[in-house]
C-alpha cells in the first residue's frame, strides 16, 4: 500500500536533553522508520559496533565520499570527521521508509540545503537550569565540560529559525508522542496526498 | 500552564465523507478544543437546538454582523445565510483554546484570508466511488442529489491547493488520529515555541 516516498526527519538537540531515549521510543513505535547511522573516521571505542554506533571508515574512504558528493552533510570535531550517507538516506526514502537523522545544528543546515523537503526538529530542555541539572546528574562531564555544553546550547538557540518544530522535553513520553505526531502530520501534507485524490478525477 | 494562543483549525469535506464522526472523536479526545457553531438565518428544523446545531438569528441581526465585520466568513445557500462568529473564535483562541470550524471550501478560503495562521484540513473519501456508496447507503438523498454532491466534490478537489493537509477517511479511528496529530504538530511549530526557549537566555 505504501508507495509514496518516505520523509527525511532531522533531529537535533543538546547533549543531555534526552534525545536518544525519545528516538528509541519512536523507532519502536513507527514500523517504517529507519535510523541513519553516521559515518566517522575516529577509532571505535571499546564496545562500539560498526554499523550500530557508527560506520567506521578510513580517512581516505571519507575524503573519497566527500569528493564524490556521497555525503548529505559532514563536519569535523576534535580532528575526526563525521557524516551522513546520502545513499542510505535516499535508498530508504525511495522504498517509502522515513529516515531519521540525529545530527548537530550545522549538519541540519547542510541537510536542509541539500534536501529542502527535510523536516527539522529541535529537542530542547525545559530550561537551561534543568539541562545543567541533567548533565550534572550523569556524573560523566567535568565542570568545564558542562559550562562548554551550556555555551553551545545558547549558540544553537540563536539558530533556531532553521528548525520547523521544537519539542520541549519535559517528559520522554509526551516528547516521543509529539515527534510521532509531527511525522504523522507531515505525511498528511497536501503536496504529498493531492495525487491520491487527483487520480480519481 | 497554557498561556499560548490557541489554534484555528478549519475542516472541510464532502457530505457523506464521515467528517462529523471524526470531529466528535476529536472533541472528546482534546480537552481544550472548542467547536464553532455556525450562525444561520434559516428556520430551525424540528429537534434542532439553538447554540448546538446552529445559532439561529434574524436576517437583520445577520446583516448587522456582516456590516460590522463580526463574521469570519459567510455565505448564502438556498436563500439562507450562514456564517462564523469572529467574537467566538477570537475569544476562545485568546483563552488558549483551539477552535474547530466545519465549513465549506469557499468559507475556508475566507477564513484563510482573514486569519492566515489558520490550519486548513480537507477530509477526503478514499475514492469517489466509495463516497457514492456511502451516500447511497444513507438512503437520504435522491439520485439527483447524489449526482449533485459528486459534482461538487470534483469542484472542491480543484481547490485543494488552499488546504494545508488532506486526511483520507478510510476508517474513522485513523482519520481522527491523523487530525489529532496535525493539531499536536501545529502546536510544536518553531514560531509558536521559540519564545519558550528564548526567554531562558
């Protein structure tokens, strides 16, 4: 029955906001949704699996993909490269599957430029104080690192206009439900459905 | 908690498509949603209640409201006037309630012109054949009336571009869920939420 092209959903949000839990919920809830695993040139950490956490590729392979336009977006952090495979995204979408990307604000801008039909969703904390509390309760970041993350969120907030939707993560169930509703609604857009009624004329 | 302005949701769709059932489901599901009862100059039919089925007003009252810009849209059918009270709609929205209008394609265009933020949803049948079957099974319309209704749907389809969303009513539960998702998604739009994150800066 599903012969329409899938949707490209880009989700961004600060570290500690609870994005991964929401995404896991959503992938469980929606059958035809695929998560795009990022490519990276960094070394796998203990326990990380190729194709699950990242696709681990060499610097040469990565450079080659950039060169040949096979990445939908890419960026460097701390001397390593990260990117999104255009082949994976386009392939799944043409099968009618929705594809979800979990990427940074800069990457989201690149995806929107390359695929204007992409739907951009930002997951925000209820407040910066609450985000700080969540980061602190993880006991994984130094004070310096937490301060750095909070500075970064303020920078991200300044670029909010590029996002279509904002989900404020007060609790994970209602946030997953909102993200789910956004995707359902995007499938109801007139431009996506008009052929279904026009073909009966 | 809810201090943001409500949404204006306009639902249109042909007679027999099952719109009223979907709307009743939605009103039950969403607490802060108000249905806008139309005003009319026609006489009440047996059993019809003022303020429930319609607000029954005199021709003079109606003309006065048109004159004073107190109708969001209005139209005439078979020598009677029908319209939507701007006071009711604006009042409920400013209280933070969503307002749902069930009006024709022409009225929807008037509302969109007056309130560009209105969200327009068209409820369509799976096919014209199916609509014809549903109309026939009601045993209320003559053959001539059914043919007239089907002609009207084709005219409506030609004006589909003004709608933001199309819900195809295959079964009432999934259609009510789609309409519900559309309203939830519209509340997540960046323009409606950016103040919530900007105020923490």
